[in-house]
C-alpha cells in the first residue's frame, strides 16, 4: 500500500510539472494525512501528529535550520517541479532551494513554474551572487569565464558551500523517491557524523580516482598525498578506515560515490567545507579526480580528517534496455537504486529511492540487480 502511495506521489508530480493551473496548491490537508497513512507500514504505525517530527519535515521557526537543495536548468525544470511535488506528497515541508548558475539557466517561465504552487521554494543564482562579492568571497576572482565552469555538475557542491541552510539534503532532479529523505537524519550514521553518502557502481577502469598518474600512484592517492593540508591547519595525510576500505583506494574502481542524494550537517562539518571550496575552485582544474562533482563531497571530509558515513548498502541496478553492458560485463549501467542506510543487520532492507536515467522503450529479458546487498570490502 505504501508503494502505491509513493507511485501516486510521483505521478502527481509529473502532472503538476506540465499544468498551468494553481488549483493543486489548494489540496486539503486530509489528502496529505491520507498519503502519510498509506505509507505507514503495519509494523511501524505511529500517529500522524508524531510522524512529521520523526521525519524532520515540520515547518521550523528557524527558516534555514533544515532544507533541500536541487540544481536545475531549463532543460530539466519539469523534473524539478515533479520532484518538489513528490517531496510535498511524501510529507516533506522543508524549504527547497533551487540553485542555478547565471541568469540564462532559468527563464522567467521556468521560475514561475517552480514557485507557482509552493511558497517555500527559493531560487538562487549562485554565480551572479558570488560575482558581486569582493575579496576572498569572490571564488571566481571576478571572472565570468571562471563562473561559467560551474554551469554543470559543479554547481551542486558550490550550492552546498553557499547556502544558508545548515542541515542540507542535496537531491538530483531525476531522483524518484519512495520515502521522505528527511528520515535519514534520524538514522545512526547521520546522527553520529552529520553526513550520509551513497556508493556508486564499481567500475575497474583507469580513469578518475583510479587513473594512474605517470604510471605510478592512482589519482586518489596523489590527491591524498599532495593536498595542501597546512593551508587549513591540518596534519599531513592520514588515510581513514573509511578510505582504506574503498574500492578506489585499493585500485579496484574509478568511482566511489553517487551524489544523487547527499546529506550534510554544515554545523558539524569542521574544515570539510573549506576543503570542499579548495577542491571545486582550484584542484579540479589540475587533477581530474571525479566524473562531475560526485567524489568531491566525501573527499572533502576525508582530506579534512572529518568523520563521515557511507551507506553500508552497495548500489543496486535497474535497466529498461541493455546499455552496452557487454562492453563492460562486470559493471552494469542504468538506473540506480538505493536502500535506507540502516546499520542494523537485523533490519530488512527498504528501498529509499531510484536515480532514474532509463531511456527508450522497455524490452523483455532486461538485465537487473535490484536486491539489497552490503558493500563488499575488497580483499
């Protein structure tokens, strides 16, 4: 029943993203209560009045205490609107900030569509805002061309650094949610570290984190060894237990983290945010350690010697069509499925969201691996 409700949420979002009416903003509170009731499993029933406080989705008197960030441009605005409605249908009432880089990325029509039915949506042109600053606060050195290098994946970590929000959930527009992601803030990994990261697919390729620099060390090892720790008042390289367990550090994968959902409590980040600024504004131009932004988050914590938490679950895969898989038979591509990151071995796995990129017509005999399995520690 809860799955049916989630599907309804997603369908409602898609309808709203293409409609010009404002009538959906008048949906009565009883509909929201019904949605919450449908999503409540018999084993975890609780009163609706308590459910909001558990998920952290109630409207806070402190506007920027908690919130959600998504980065959009005109080409994916419809998905963004759908995701906003999906979040609201799942009971999340937090402030949503839509980030973009420079005015041309979001038209007036796109802005109107994003805010028409939701007063708790802010639109922020982060590049224009930073260009207006002076001194060290201007990460672009006043250069528009430097700002334009963030008109892509890299606007996401820039948004995290820039936002006034303190407890942040970063979401990609193509995420299909089955639970309110705010529930992750109540789970042990986040409570302990103020972070929740998810694993990417394992791809044993000589690229990105795993690329051998001049035939010697991999990119991730060069980065860890050569990072300017003294600039941030940090000691030298101190590989954490987390790092030692990664596939990338052991030379088995070019990727480590999927950044379609990222949770970070900025108040507990230590020096990680300043390290993140160094990675995205300087080091990425000299060392290609990541496909897009995704590795920058956990690496910032690792380099800052700050504790962080990866979901114990490995990535699961869903495909609607074969995706050149025979060219890399040990690594499937396609839509990615992630489970609630519980550290309790006795708790049954529960699907949290799917990062959707399936294209084309579905065919029979598709390949998939949707079972939950713990991320294996390489030998």
